[in-house]
C-alpha cells in the first residue's frame, strides 16, 4: 500500500541516502550533510519541506520543496527534488508525491510549481510534461557559487 506523509527528523538518514542516489543519477556533486538536512529542514526555521512515500512500510521516494516568489506572478512552490527508488518506479509513487506538493501549492494560493529538469533527462521531462508542466524555452538556469559568490557579496 502506498502512503505519502510529511518527513520527520528520523527520516533524515534515508533522505540523505535518496539525495546521494539522485545526485549520482544526475552526475552532480553532493556537499550537503545529514546534519545540514536536520538543521535546515527540521530546525527552528525550516528552509524546506519534504514528503516521503512509503510502500508497504518501506520508504520509496521523496519530494523536497520550498517557497518561491515571482515578482510577476506571486507565490510559488519550487520543487527541488522528486525521486523514486528504481524498484518502486511504475507504481504511481512519483505521481502521488507530485500530487502532495500540488496540494500544498493550492492550499497556499500559489500560482504554480516551478522546477528544473536536466535537458538529457528524457524520462523526467516526459513525466512532468504529461503532468501538465510547460517547458520554458529560452530560459537558462544560472548559479553564482564559490569565489563568484564571495566576490558578489563583497560588491566586486
């Protein structure tokens, strides 16, 4: 039986494992620690929220999201991650996780959900477009990190 519930602090080790597995799939480095996740998600000022999916008592996946804001459209939810363990794929787990996040967006009167999908991730693109997502052609995701972030904070 599939159930979706908000993550709790005790889920952090599993959440960290899922994040590591997703990062390996996406060929991206991971610097976040379990302690960071515990503080940032379950501390006094949570920076994100997480739903976890359980199938027959086993954690099968997660959806990590946080508030976002558009100066053009107002409130949104940014869906940072949606990951389902390979052995649970094809069982509507991703759809149930997305539905839980969409319900939060609706309850919070958000204009929608914003997310990124790597260009080579055809399965991810197909899943989200089938769910009604629109690919924003012409937009590029940029990051300012490391030395560039420090330079920017110093006004250089």
